[in-house]
């Protein structure tokens, strides 16, 4: 039990592997390993104040996402990727998903660089309209594994929760 604002509530360290978990004075959990399970739930409060569970998205590889809204003028938009987002990506590749917010012949990404992308209207369109975008990239330093094999569970974990 902690009785000071700087006292951790829980600390465990495996001296052989260096793995650790800590619960700080404000109940934030930090572990050096990974989180695994059949589903990740996040407790949310809805507009009526009731608590509900939402599911975390799952991906076949490590990804990080950002979203935004931009505006094209005369069929062209040059969108700068937010520097704080770019700084946490590997800058090797990313996907851009577009949703026009008005009538258009269609939109496409014509150029991608590490710091920006260009959006154009198809068929040499010249519309001026807003659009939403979603960028999906690899996080900086993430393993390039795609659906890596899961490690086996220790025997004590299977005793506590047989489905593991």
C-alpha cells in the first residue's frame, strides 16, 4: 500500500529477463512485455452515463493510425502529415483512405512522400470540397512480423484460465 504520491502501488521485475510491470500512484500500468488475450475491451461511458465495453481493433501487423479532414481546391489537395504522427512511424510505407464530403467524380492519392500526400479528383475533375482521410502506418521500431506465432502459455496460466 502506497502512502505517498510517488510510491508505486505494484512493482515486479524478472531479474533474469529484465521484464517488468509497474502500477504507479495514479494506477497507470506499464509493462515491458506485450498484452495478449482473446479480445481487448476498453471501458467507456456513453452519453447517458452508463458504462459499456468497446472492442479494440486487431491487425495482422503492428500499425498506428491518424485521421483528419482536408480540403481540395480545383481538384487538388496537398496534405501535410502531422509531424507528431510522422515522428512515431517508420516512414517506410503507409496507406491513405479517403472519404469525400461532397459530390465528386472520385478521389485518389496521386503522390505519397514521408511527410505529405497529394489527393486529386479523378477524370481531371476540378471540384473544391472537403474530405476525411485515415492514414495507417508501421510504428517506429515495430517488428515487421505478420501474424507471428504465439508463445506457449506457462502451465500456471492454463490452470487459472483453461481456455488459454
